[in-house]
């Protein structure tokens, strides 16, 4: 399941790509290892022109205590075997924790990539999955909810990422699920609460595998506190071969299908600026 993902793009790049603004851009820091409980950049349907920070892990409004629902199966309890050819009902529409949110509380979860491992080994042998041809940042389909702590009055907004059966790329890695990545023409429709529910559910499909790729990274990524961007560097070949340059000795490989002629200074996520490795 998609429990870790990457956001390295600068706030200005996100604002330009999605036509939004961030009220507090200095708070939206690049992070190579966003996990459950951390803050993630989202665009929510109640304020679709703003880039906000919500908690990764959603608590339904009716819950008595905090929860961290971070992935939502589009099929609900249907398709227990994760059949990639499943064509049945979208059970998410009936699940008590999600049936309200999928109708009126949708969001875009902004990312540059995500981590997956095989079903058996998980993040013991992780892969960084990304979109080819420099398509980033991109938007994963999310839902959100607002939970109020009745004892303290604290309000928390959290989100969950919707998943579908694995496409061919994720199957090659050995994983059984994949987050829903929205096509560029679908993003605004996803946020629009007037979009017919039939159109919303039609977007819950695996992303085309031929437009994605992945490579092995260090198992240090399983430590959610790890935040150095050496975590993103490849330690093995890509699942699908890529030949983006010919004069190898003049360029350095920077992972995720990109090359640079020089290495820029690393910054930790505690810096007040944005990381620029993948800008």
C-alpha cells in the first residue's frame, strides 16, 4: 500500500502546475520520505485555489478517538484477491468511513514519486516509483475529513490516498496495489463537488504502466525519520530501461529519470528553503 511518498518540487512549481497559491509557502518543505502522521501538501475541494498542509492519515468526523486511515481501497471489500482485471462495484461508496468523503471531501495529494516493495518484503527492498518524461509534481486522488477532539477542541484535517489494483509496473515489483494518479485533465473534475459520482468512480483506475518507471533504493527509507535525499538515489537498474543520454561520463545520474551536469547543494528538510535537486 502507498504509505510513503516523495515531494521535492518547489512551492512555486506546484503553484504554477496546479493554479494555486500557498498562504504559508515557507511551511511547505520538500521531504523525500513522507509517512503516516506527517504533514503533506494537498489541494482540497473546499478551497481549490489554495495549497494546504493536511496530516497524512485521516480520522472520520464521527470517530471517538484519532485514527490514521492512510489508504482507501476503491473496491472496498470487493476484490479481496486484488485481481488487476476487476471490473466490479466501487465499494468505497458504501464504506462508513469514506462514503461521505468520496462524495464531498476530495483532494489532490501532491507528490513527485512514491515508494513500494513486494507484498512479501515491503520496504525491506523498496522501489521508488515515478512518472516518466519529467511529469512531476503529479496528483494522487485523495479524500479528507475533519476531526474535532471533544476534550481539547483541537481540529485536525487528515487525508487518505485511494488505491486500485496494481498495474504492470507494480506487478513487476511484486506489489498488489497502486495509488490512483490522476491525469492532468481530471484534477479539477476530481475537486469539483458537482462532478457526477459516475465520473468520479470512472477515474479510479491504475495509471498506465508504460508512463511510469521505478528503481531500487536503500532500505533505510523504512525508517520514517530518515530524511536525507541520498534515499532517492538508485541502487539498481530501472524496471523498464531508460536511455536519456549518450555521453555518460559528462553527466551525473540523479535518479527518477533525470540527469544534471553538476550536483547542487543538499539541504535537509529542516532548511527553510525548498530542495532543488529535482527542480
